[in-house]
C-alpha cells in the first residue's frame, strides 16, 4: 500500500475545540481507503515549529483491497469480477 495523505480535519469534538481536555485531541479526518493509514501526522506548534504527532485510531473498519471501500473485505466485494464499479 502507498502512504496516506491526510486531508484537512473535517471536525473536532467539543472538548478538543474548547481546549478542556489536554491529554488528547479527537479529530475527524478524511482518508483514502486505498492508502495506508498514517501512524504519525505533521503538526505545527504555537511557535510555528513542525513536529510529528502519533496517531491512535479508536476503530479501523475493514477495507476491501479490490474496490478500496471501507466496511467489508475482498471476499464480500460485490464488484469482484465486474469490469467497472457501475455494473
């Protein structure tokens, strides 16, 4: 699998946005299912310095290696044997 490029955050939870919980942040991001999920992401601190932040996933759904969609594995893919995903 190729490295995953994480897009901009979609949303953060209330405790994170209000800075009331400093032990961890919960951030919702969009990822490409055909690429590997990162275990670190680059962030900027208050001094505008970049650092690598470890990522912990609460849950990672199964990913179909055939169609690159989340939610099921290859053996359950309805697109296996089809010439396109629109059939």
